[in-house]
C-alpha cells in the first residue's frame, strides 16, 4: 500500500515540475466520519519538495481538488541566497476505505 501511495503522491508533485526531497507515510488510523457510522482509514503523509513558488501553489490547488485528500498544512521557505532553491512542505491526510 505504501508503495502505491508513494507513486501517486510523487507523481502529482512531479507533474507540477517539483522535485521531491522526502516523503514520509505514517500508519493509517481509523476515524469515524461525522454524522455517520462509517469508518475510514486516515493516512498522514508529509512531502518536502523544491521548485518555484508558482509550481508549489499549483500542486497545492491540485491536492485540494482531489476527493479523499485533505491538506492539513503547507509551509514555504524562501531562500535567503540566490543560489538556494525554495522549499515547501505539505502535510496531507489521505482517506481510504477497504475495497
């Protein structure tokens, strides 16, 4: 399962021209959906990428448009030196059901 998540998440960032630097996938946790009896697995994922700010915001928009994914946090680090590349960190939650 983690390999599939890795491939899907990494591909999304690559499609926006970003270079993935690190990816961490935590253990899924079962959560109850509000006002229902449904339980899904919530999978916390953190991705750090480098690239240009416009690429990072495009990826953020792309993530927010996907069903079953919630962006929990986004942070951007602007370089202080012109030789450095901007970095962004995305914390996302992927909601999964058993098939």
